[in-house]
C-alpha cells in the first residue's frame, strides 16, 4: 500500500518541484499561440484590403513576419538577462534584494564561490576542477545567455529583412541588401523599442523592491526587512 | 543488447529538465529558419517564368489579363474599361529575358531586360501586381500598370 501511495505521489511531487518551469512554459506556449492567431488575422486583414494573397496558419508560422516578431522579443529578453547577470557582479543598489552588498562586489573568492579545493561533495564536477573547465563552467550562464541573445538577434535581422523586403515589394519599392538593412530604421527601431522596455523593467524591479514587498516571494525582501538592507537574505 | 537504466528518481531528475531545454532549442531553430523558408530557387524560377509569360502574352491580351492580380485587374478595368481592350493601350514594354529576381515570401520583383514586374503568389500561382515599372531614386517605382 505504502509503495503504491508513494508511486502515485511521485508525479505530483515532481509537478510541485517543477511547477515554476512548467507554469512559465505553458504561459510561453499560450502566448505564442495567441501571437500566432492574432498576427495571422492582422496580416490577412491587410492582405484582403490590398487584394493580395492571404496566408494559412502554417504558412504564417513559417513566415518571416512571424519569425521577426518572435525573434525581436526573444533577443531583448536574453540581452536583459545577460546584462543583469554580468552587471550585478560589479554594480550594486543598496536596499535591493536583487543586488549584492557593496562589499561583495566582484568575482569573489574561491571560498565564497565553493570552487577548486573549497568545492563540496554536492558541487558540480567542473566546479571541483582547475583550468579551462572551471573557467568555462564559471561563466556558462552568461555565455549561454549571450549566445542565445546573438542567435535570436541574428534571426531578427535575417527574418526582419525578409519581412521588410516583402513589404517593400508590395509598396513597389526595391528590396534592401544585407548592408542596407543593417542601416535601416526598421531593424534598429525594432531593436531599440524592445531594449528600452527590458531596461525599464529591470530598473523598476531593482528600485521598487527596495521599498515594496511581496510576502513569500523570493524576489522580495521579507516584509519586515529594513529598506536599506541589501541582498536576497533581507 | 540494449541495457536500460533502472527507472529511479535520480534517472528521472536527469531526464526531465531536458524537456523545456529541448523545447526552447526547437522553438529557436523554428524562428531562426522560419524567415528563410519561403525563399528559394524554385520560387525564383516560378516568379521569373510568370513575369516572362506575362510580357510574352501581351500580344494576346485575354491571356495576359488572366495573369494579372485581382487588385491590378480591377484597377485597370475601373480606369480604362474591359481588360482585353485596355491592356494593349498601356504600351507596356515587351521583354525577352530575366536579368534578376528577388522573392520574399509571397512577393517578388523580377527585373527583365526591358521591364520591371512586381508579382504576388496566389493559390492559382504567381500573378502580376505591377508592370511597366521604372525606378525612382529613393521612392517607389513608377508603374504604368498597378493596383489601387
């Protein structure tokens, strides 16, 4: 009996232990579906007005129009996290739970980071080593965020040029070369309008969390913590 | 003989986190390659052939009219009357070869030796949206035949 109870409890425990990842994955998929359906409706509305060909859902999902709209948002999200991960090594905001304490600025010691001879039995294998593997693992989060940022920004550039040139042709204008699109307002406007909103979200989170609280959230200081207490521990 | 790892909690912990990661990679690849999907030499060829077919059929206006996009056909008929009589009066240049072609999704521009033709790809194939076009510096092409 106890075995079967444990077996039925296992999936539930797994769901609980991964609920944050699962919830945001579902939100991501739901939002992508919403974006695809509304984007397709908008595209086809304009196409019908101009008596031009409409797209099926599958055609829209593989179109440059959908790709650029997705990629321009993705690149800015990964840039936001990349900058946040890197800048918070050295930059601090007193009173913010998102920040380290001023005296902790920098890469910190082997002991603080539990690496090399200070690694514990639970430390990842490469944290116990020296040399390139320790260096690579020590920067793996920033590296992957940076690579995904560059990949999605490149995808925005490629798909953006294709979508822009389709519009150019519909407007009886010549398509742009790669070099021309690199200097085009369309590419940089799509880029900057996403970047500004990400930077606003970060600065808002850093500053608001000094004075405001959300009881129980690890993103907030404890409700009773002083405004000038810095770091996640409150 | 394939030896399967016993299904333990440890094995599960190692396997499951791969799911969202794989999903992100697949979505990223779909986005990265999506923009290129509609372009290709096959559609370059089809758009070029349609542009040439239009120019070559100008001597047979009824046939040329069938190669016009709906919006362009409507605009021509609203302005000049029945297509097969109005089209010859447009004095469109007749080209014989393709110089260059650019296809982006369902839109194409074909530069012929004596004309520039814009096209769109409908379910029935590539149709001419504008013809008799000449470039203007920093502005849209000026076209003898185009939609509204």
